C-alpha cells in the first residue's frame, strides 16, 4: 500500500469512528477483513460517513446499492478515493 493510500485509509478509519459516535473504534475499522456493518455501522452512521467522505474528499458517493457497498468496505473505499 502506498503512503497516500495508508494515510487515506487511516483518515477514513477515523471518520468511521466519528460517524459511529465511537461505536466502531478507528483501530477496529483499520483491522480490515470485516465489513463495517458487521462491526456495527448503522444506517445513520453510514449516512454520516458518506457526508463526511463527500465533504472531505470532494467526491459524490452514489446512494444506490454500489455506494452503500463501497462505504461498507474500508479497503474498497480507500482504493476508490486513491484512484481518484
């Protein structure tokens, strides 16, 4: 993983923690291998995460199934943002 990808992944993990009001620790999100929903990411937290990612990275995440799946996988979301 490149330095940029690592930094992006770490920031996203922090955003997950903030969006979930601490229910999912950044370290848990970074551990990988598990969907964020399996860690307890609620639909409200997912919407907060989408808003935070869109604001911070200047992107728009489709609210359809693909967008929701993307935001459920920290590695996929990182790859999507790094690919730009």
